[in-house]
């Protein structure tokens, strides 16, 4: 995989800050220093989880969105590796694989000679290239019997996660999506707003639950599609947090009942969290603690197949905030899912 940049022992040394009397997460994780065959290399390692990043915002650009989601992996990895290794978690069961890097493709989108129309068309073509890599990597991890934890990029990467999982398992998977948006838009070329519709229409996605949909940001046409598609269910943020018609805890169970009868993916869009730096940051959303509860509760189910945390778009001033939040979600999932 030409776009996969392995996380090496030298990277690890530069990230981990050791301290006398403490043991850090990064002192015990597994690495692959020499890649021969991705499936074989992962299969032979005695690990349960494979963590990798996707450094891209091509799908977001293709959706006319704000750039920045390519920074999430860098914001997260050092903070994750410097969390404490203790009785609550076993980092020896975790492989830090590395990240998919798309800096060259992103650079091509900056060509000033491109018209807006041509830039969007090129971004959508490049999104398909990202799809192929993500799908292959997730396929290899799941086929090897491990659980992928995917960090960063736009929500376009849900497609690769779903396709890769489905191909490895040899049947369509289900997905629960903690998100302000449905991302089930028309198949107009690949971008961050239609990963689920493409996966559904191509037969990789079966049951789909959207948790916390924002009523102000869904068209009536899209609402009609969701309401008439039998395998799709959702609740709205307003019904849970504004009108208080629904309870957060019982709705988590509602979501689980819709997806957990077979393997399912867990998608966490940072756009759903109040004031979290993201491609579509919101002043009204779920709290960070609610997001953590969601990941812990949903992730505890044995059929949880992967975790994807996306759309975070950190800047220098809030990089630590984003990194800490994503690190909490990663460790919450591992602790809940069992190791």
C-alpha cells in the first residue's frame, strides 16, 4: 500500500515522554517495522486492536466543506501514547499501524488553475482512490481477526470501513452513526456526505441507525428517503436534548437493537459534539461525556466490528483538546469491548 506510512520505533521514541514511577501506553504497544504483506503481518501479531489514521480531507473538499480533517491523526497519536498504562487497559494487545497519507493528492487540489467545478470533480475522483485504500486496509484487519480503530479524515471514509468489513465477513454489515447529519445523500460522485448511501446501494450496508440527527440540517427530500427505507432508523438531537421526548440511555438501546443482531460498525462524527473543532462545528450538540458514554455502551456489544472517529479538524490552538477527546474515545471503546 503506497499511501500507508508505518508508525516506527523511532516515531514511538519521539512521541513518548517517559517518567520515573509511571508506565505510558506507548511503552507497550505493538508495531510493524517492516511491511511485507499487510494481512499476513497483522495476522501473525498477538493483538486484538489495530489503530490507524487517515490524513485527508479530500472527501470534505469534494463536499464543498471546510478543510482540516487531515490533522486529526497527528493531534491524537502523541496524546494517546502518553496516557497511562495501568490495570484499566492493556496496550500490549494494541497495534499502532500508522496512517494513510494523501498529502500529494491534497496538493493537486490546490492548483490555482483549476476552476471550482474542476476542483470538486478532481476531489471526488481522488476520494475514490482513498476509498480503495481504506477498504483494503479494513478488509485485511478484519480478515486477520482483529478490530480496526480508524482515526481522522472526513466521513467519506465510512464507505471504505463498511465495504472492507463487508467483504471480509462476506455479508452486509450494519452501522450506528453518532452524527448531526445523515450522510445518505445522492450518488453524485464520492464525497463526505454520501458514504452511507453508496455503501447501501452497493449492498455492503444493511441496517443503518443515525443517532442525534439535527432537524435543521436535513432536507425534506432526504427525510422522505430515510422514512421510506425500511432498514434505516434514526432519532433527532432535538427529541433527545431539546424537547426531552426521548431519553439518551434508552435511545442507545434503541440504536443497538436496530444494528446488533449481526456485525456492526460504530461511526463517531465530531460534528455531533458541542464546540468540538470539526468540519461543521456546532454550538448545539451532545457533550463530550455523552459521546464517551455512547462509545462505551455501544462498544461493549460483542458484534461491534470497528470504531471510526472522523471529521475532527484541529488547529494549533485546540490541537490538545481534540487529541485528548479522541484518545478518550479510543480507550473507552477498548475498555468496553474487552481485551
